[in-house]
């Protein structure tokens, strides 16, 4: 990942420079209660990183082991690519009456919202790559935030708590079933972000209860 400095980012938009400043600034060691986590999800026209596009981004913050519903984000993007086959999954149509914004504006709002938070997503590599591809289309760099994947955390925690097969790749539906989480708002970006946040809290609560971790920072070694 390229590290941009004040000297070589002068031609970049202000919102990108401000985002990078979060990581250029040296910060004191944080306690586990000082971490801001953001669970996020993207709905897309498909799974092709080069050809498909983001339709919506949903995100919600987690602070001090609680979901902060007053600190959330929901964005719908103008569609330059349309795939009828995926509409039945996410329900977002090209000519819907949803308020939609440009990809550039969506990225700006998303970066301003997340800051230097630790990001959480389910099968995070997909959502991260879709965001990074969008950033690169704008001539910018990749996300710099730490990212945790609830699929990996669940798989690892299930293994050493319940001796479950670590080769399995758990879907978000399977997490909901295992952790007894309602799926009433599945397949919307904001709904899946909230479900991911709930899953994250249930997994970490179990890990702490069973004394598998003492500090939230230990999660980074479970990746």
C-alpha cells in the first residue's frame, strides 16, 4: 500500500488529504474502550471487481461494546452499470426514487464517516476491494483502516470454543442462525451492516466470557 505524505498529495482532493491525516498523525496508545469500530456493507451490481459497481453503502458505529444507532451512514449511488439478475437480491432499481449521489460524493461521505475507525465486514475482502476499486477510479489510493472479517473471527472462535471445522467459509445467514440474530433486514447495505455489528459484538462477548481474549486489540491476531 502506498503511503501518501503531505509533500506528494497536494494534487489530491481535500477530502482525501483529510482522510490521510488521520493516519499521518501519531496517536497515543488507545485503551480498548477508545476504539471506534464501523461495521459496513456494500450492495453491488455483481461480483466482478472490474466491471461491477457499488449501488449502496451502509455503515454503523460501535463504541464501548455498543452499537450507536445515532452514528450510522446509508448512501445510494447513481447507477452507471445495471444488472437485472441482482435486483431480486438487493431490490435497487436503476430508475428507483431513491436519492442517489455520484461515486465521488459517496466516497467522500464514506471516508469522512469512517475516519481512522477499525472497519468490520463479513467476507471483508469483497467489500474492501469494491471500495478500493472505486477509490482508484477517482485516482486515489486504497483504504488504510484496519479491517476485521466477522467470517474469519467466527470461524476461528468456533474452532477453539466449539472445535468447528476451520475450512468452512461461513455465510452471513449462517452466522445469523448460529448466533440467533434476526434476518429481517437482510440484503440491504444498512441492514447487513447492522447484522454484522451484532455478530461482531456476540462473537467478542463470547471470546471475553470464555477468557480467550482479554483486550479487544487481541482480535487483530485472529485475522
